[in-house]
C-alpha cells in the first residue's frame, strides 16, 4: 500500500508541472512547493514507518507555504 501511495505522489508531481504557463511566480512557487513537499513528506513517513498520507499532507502544507514565500520574492 505504501508503495502505491508513493508512486501516485510521484505521478502527480510529474503531471502537475505541465500547466504553469499562465501562473504568477507566487502561484508557481505554491504549486511546486506543495508537490515537492508532499513527495518529501511521503518519503520521510515511509522511511520512519509512519503513515504516508499524513506525511504527504504535512509536507504539502509546509512546501506550499515555503514555495509561496520564495515565489513572491522573485
């Protein structure tokens, strides 16, 4: 089950990067940060024998905030 969740997150990360042409830097930062954060959170949760869903959720939240801040400064 954990491998399926990780695979799904990776597929979404690859597919999500194709529709960013009309977005501002802040919006691109939020989207990219959320995807990368979700992938990182899932990976960390799996390595720590935790629940991948909560790891993805926490990672997406932190990544979206960080990406928004970084994107707004560009």
